[in-house]
């Protein structure tokens, strides 16, 4: 190995642990323990919550029975009081129309004595008398019959809405036994006073909510809403059959209802409700804290146990992984070592065998690569020398002989036919021109004497299309002659392809030396082609004699890189990169193309 590359800086211990096998095992153990504990805690919490909710429902149901009995007792007391008053009115003959004034006075006295909030005398159909008789603090909305139904003066408690929007618990009592007896209607307010009274009967622990027509008629809540809480969760406008969990005044509560007092004007009637603080809410919070603490404790225990138990198991794997990283970084002399005869030891032995085989094969590849490169350079040098010899022979041999022959023909012009001699002289002149061009194209002297930029500039000036040459920096630094020759002939072959196959009309040539690299770029505006498909076909052997493959082989022989970008109708860009090594003593050039020398396009 030429040298061992620098290793990356060591990562923190936490990051190494997270990406190691030990970290994964510990993480899996922690996850399993936490998940199992969480599932167990959730099931336990759910069962406990259900048990508490069931007990809360039983408490709510018991309190509702107390409320319903109090409401019924209130109805019985009110009914007996009204019947007694009615019997007295009938016995005293105050129901006669002529004694209406005495009746009105008597009703006022009775309402005060019985502490009634409402006392009215109505017709049998629930409408007011021609001369209304009403005493008390409130008056119901008349008539009392439901929509499409007649009023039935049954002595049962019902909720009636008053003119001021409140509700009363009223009981109708018929006066007398005639065909159309009058009806004595008395009632007590169904509001906050009753709610607080019922709460006192329950021991002032729960809150009481009175509902009439789906709206709150009375409540002991601090912030009482107009709509009864959770009342809309029932069926058909009636209250829900089971207790409901809601938040009242910012507190988790349980609300339960029981229907009472079906109103003559309201088919839904009313309901008595009770609101208890939900004991499951603090229980859930306590269980949640317990779950967090339990999960954290188990996670810590899992980390400690995992570290103790799995450290010994995973340390050999950690050592193997560290050795593999060193080998991947280029240190092939690092050996895989493991003691024992278990699976990890066998794995270490197999990896060590693979390392030795890889090291041996890399040595063979390196030796073959060096030999191949030397062989390629020798071939290139021999071809270059042959090209120079041919150019020298053409220039110093055949060309000089033709010049001498031309001079002799000129001296012999008077002794022979002048026209024939002139024709021979013209042919010799054309031959000399062609020989000069062939000599220049085989290996232009300007490339050897003045460098790549001058040779390309001269070559571009003879092209039959418009061309642009950009040199960076200018003047372009000289590099080794074999690199300049390879770049020059690669550019000539690319230009020939652009003119011959792409029908290009404009060329852009760029030469640059930077960062120890010679970059040659040619862009044409020709018809373009599918570069990816053509290169793939050439690489697979479908077109092993293609120009693109020869161009790539030429660049690779110098340790360079070639890229060709093209698309149909978008032109072609050829970019070649050569190592820009400086060596003025070398005189090698790249080999000619497969078809022979590079002739200037005409």
C-alpha cells in the first residue's frame, strides 16, 4: 500500500453506542419492557376506571332516587293542599260566578298560607276564565293544552312555563263534579330555590340541575349554562339513560338525569339532574404518574441489565466492526482477531481469510495495472515515434525529391514540349501541397514547438465552419508532450465526428489548465444523438469499433476521464480531462485514430 488514509475523528461514545449492536439490543430491551409495562398499566387503569365509574353510577342513581322521592313528595303535599282548598271553596259556595270577588280574596289568603308561588282558577280545557282569577307571584302561559290535544285536569304534577320564562311544578285539582267543573291550579317554583333545597337533602355534596324543556330551570352550579350539560346525548329529546362524563366549572364531573313532571305544553317534560365530581379523573392522573415512574424505572433497569449482560456478548462484534472500518479505510494490514470457537470466532476467521485473499488479489491487480500502463505507454510511444518518422521521411525525403524534380523539369523546359512540362509541374505542385498537409496532420510541428493552444488555434483556422476558441489561462501552460498530443488528436477526432456525422455549423472549443488538470471541451450545434444509449452499446460490445469507445480508450490510456453529453436536436458536448503533468523532455504523442491519420476537413 502506498499509504494509509487518515481516519475520521472518533465519534462520541453515545453516538457509537447508538449505532452499535449493543445499542440496538439495549434499545430493543427497553422498548419491550416499556411497551409491556405500558400495556399492563393501561389494562389495569382501564379496569380500575370501569370499576370506579360503575361505583359512581350507583352513587348517582341512589341520589337520583332521593331527588325523585323528594319531587314526588312535593307533588303529594301540593295535591293534598289544593284538594283541601278546593273542598272549602265548594263548601262555601265561592265557585259561583256571583261570588267571584270573594273567591279572589279567599285564593289570595290560601296562597299566602300555603306559600304557593302560583294559584289560578281555569276552565276545564285549561283556558283562563272570562274574568281571570290568578294570585301568586307567577302565572302560567295559557292555554295549557298541548298542540292538537286537550287539557286533562288529572291531579298529577307537571312542569308549566310561566309568562316570565320560568317554570313551576303545578298540580290541577277539579272543583266540584259537574259536567264542566272549574280547575284549581296551584304550583311551586321549579328553579334555583328547589335545586338548593334538594342539594341540602343530599348532604350538599353533589350539585343539582333542574331541567325543563331541555333547558336549565334551576341549578346549584357556580357557572350555570342555559343548556343542560350532556342532556342532548339522550334519545328523542329525553335525557341519557346512563351517567355522562363532562366538565362543569372546569372540573371533571359525572352527570345523571331522571325524567319527571311531563308538562301539558311540553311533551318532553323535565328532569332532575345530579352532578358529581368524577372520581375517575384524579385516579387517571395518579395512574398516569405511576405509569410514567414505572416506565422510567424499568428503562433504567433495562439499560443497566442490558449493559451488564450484553457487553460481554457484543464486545467481540464491536472489535470486528472496528477492524472492518479500519480495513475499509485502507489499512489492509489490520487483522481480524477473535478468541474461542463460537460463531463470532468462526466469523472472525472467515473475515480474516477474506482479508488475506483481498490483499493478495489487490497486489496482483496493482502489479497488472502497472504492467498494463507501462505496456500502453510503450505502444503509444512507438506509434508516436513511427508517426514522427513518417512525417520526417515525407518532409525530408519524398518532398525534397519532388522539389528537386520540379527544379529539373523547369531547367528542361526549353528542350521539350512546354505545355507538357507545365502540366507535369502543376501536378507536382499539387502533390507537394498534399504531402505537406499529410505531414502536418500526422504530427504538426507547431504542436511540438509552440504547444497545444497554438496547434488548436491553427487547426481551427482551417475549419470550413465557424469556430470559437477560449483559452484559460492565456497563454496556456505547457504540459507533457504526450498529454498535449493526446488532447490534440482527441479534439481533432471529435471535430471530425461533428462535421461528418452531426452536420455542425458552429463549434466552441475551450482549453483550460487548473488544479493539476488539463480540460478540453468541444461543443457543436449539430443534430445530436442519444449519448447514453450509444455509450452503453459500445461498452457492451455491440459496437466495439465505434469512435466513442476509441476516444474513451485514448483518454483512459493517459489516466484521464471522458464525458459526452448529447441529445437529439440539442448538439453534443465532449469534455476530456487529462492529468496536467509538466515534462518538457518527453516527446510522445497519442496514437492515431483507427482509420489512420487526422486529415483536415475540407
